[in-house]
C-alpha cells in the first residue's frame, strides 16, 4: 500500500483530500522516460486502483520517440498509458465498487454536458479528458503507475479469474467494436482489414464475432499476417502480390466492407478499388501524411466512407467479450516487462517487425 497522509483542511466544510506517493512511468521529453516517484491527491468520491497490467499503445510510443502524439505536445512530465486494469484499493462509501474487486479502467472522461455528449457522441467531446494525453495543460496522467485515481464510472468490474494481461485489451478491443458498429450489419459479409497490427487484428476478431463470413487481412509483414490468421482471418493478402490484388479488385471490388487500420496514404487510397459498389469503407488508421483520394471511382460506386474514433459504451461490451472468451487476444502479446524497464518496453514495442502488443506488468 502506498504512503497515504491526510492534507490539512482550513475548516470542516472543506472536502477531505489525501495524498498518495507511489512510482509511475513518466515521460519527460523526447527519449526521456523514467520510473520514478510521484505524488497525487484523491478525495472521498474517488476510486484508488492498484494497477496490475497495461498495454503500450502507439500514442505512448510517440510521446517517447517525439515528445508528442499528433498535435498533443508534452509541456511537462506525464504518466503514460491508457490501456490498463487493476484492483480496487479504495472506493467511495456510496459506490457499488468494493475493495479487492478487479476492474478494467475506461480511460475516457467526457464532460457529458456539451452538444456532442448530449447527442450520444461522447467520444467526440471537445473537452474529453483522456488518460495519458497531453492535449490539455495540465496533462491528464495515464495508468502506468502503481496506483491511479479515477472516477467510479470509469471502473468496469470483471471476473477475477480472467488474467489481467487478457483484460488489458479492453480499451483497444473497444476501439475495434466501435469500428464494426460504424460499418453496420456484418452478418454474411465479405470483409477486408488493411493493416494487421493489434487494432486490425482485433477488428478481425470482432467482425468474426459479428457474423462476417469471409475475413481477409492485408499487410506487408508476414508476421502480422500470421497473427491475423490466429485472430480470425480466413485468408491473407500481401498488397505487393499483383495477382492477389487483381483478384480482389475484379468486378469493381470484392468486399462489402473494408476497414483501413494502417493510416498509410497508399493503403487508404486503395480501399476504393477493393470495395464493391454500394459498399462501406471504415477509416480507423490515423495517418500523418496527406492522402490522394480517388473521388470519381468512389462517387460512381456510391461508396460510404466513414471515420471511426475511439469508442463510447463499447468499452463495457469489450470487457464482457474478453470475460466470456468471445475474443481471445493472447496471440497478440509479444512481450511483458516490469515498469522499471519502461524504456526497454517502449523500444521493443517500437519495432513492428518483432512486436504486436507489449505489456507492462505491475503485479
């Protein structure tokens, strides 16, 4: 248990706050990440979670490599990590949560007051406080810490018999489930997933669970394609194989739904040729470069092109699917590191020729 001491209060009407001192993985700047002591506060309405396990995401790698992720630039040290699970250490008296309960932590905290939130699009909240993000200053600390403080509504209990390294996939699986919901009905559909990284492979598993009958994965990496097979792909494609590409582009496109999960400009543009007339393209991958988009072919085929960003209530669905074994993410686990070796873990996760999902184990 961390060192806890009560803060002094000026009078009895003040909210009682306590301080926690523990160790956490903080990124200070480009190529500077440390497992070091930090101090933070919590109140009587907060939940304290002892972290068990967390997965390294692309944004964590970008903060380490470049000191920023997209437009979010580090301005002070920040705890990274937003894919994590743990055990309740302290819970509010009026909460249904109990000490010792295993929980998956939803890293998103929308305002629930803006137009987007009130219309059911909480994932598009402009003031979203997302854990492990430098979008706002002060930054929102993440979950790669021995202990974290979160809100009760962020904690989703799960069966403690489920391994922590399995449940740590709840956040990326929620991203995948949100993507397949954006695609609409998948029962009996032919599906292509471009980019067989962790998100692409989880989309394959989710689409299979949703009833897709033909699931093809496309990637340049033989290792990724093998993982895709293990995660539900019925066939795989190397986009450099002209014969394969021609087969799936014949008759104005073979697939009912195409998920683009790489973000590579050439891959994004290729989705139009692979999608049959009146089909759907779901863009999941975030690319940093501009894309030359084939507008005319898209128009004459009346394709639907839709973006998919994060998740809403799919986080709870993801917890249930992992809990009952509907999706098994374990083939994607490449390595596990203790938090003291966070830099080694990030370097390993950066090498996509070797790694899919790298985990940090606190237990």
